[in-house]
């Protein structure tokens, strides 16, 4: 439910920004889309790697590797 509230607030504020200055808002949206598209390949790579690791190893193995008992090696 919190996500929906945040989305509604974001769209309301975006609408207010758009009514105040259309050019600045469009420029900011284009700039943010460019930043997002630059991050997206790395983000997808991490998601795919995590998905593969979760399909190969079960929760006990992952817990042993990065859990409390792993020490500095888990970091």
C-alpha cells in the first residue's frame, strides 16, 4: 500500500511541475531516462546473476556462504 501512496504523490508532484514549467519537466524526464538507461544493463546483469545463483544453490548453502558463520569471507 505504501508503494501506491508514493506513486500517487510522485505523479501529483510531476503534474504540478509540468503545469509550472513544461520545458524544464520534459528536460528533467529525458535526463532521468538517460541515466536510467545507462544503469539498466548493469542492473539486469546483477538480477540475472542472482537468479542463476538462487536456482543453483539452496537457502542453506547461501546462508553458510554469506551468513553470520562465514566471517570475513562472507563479506
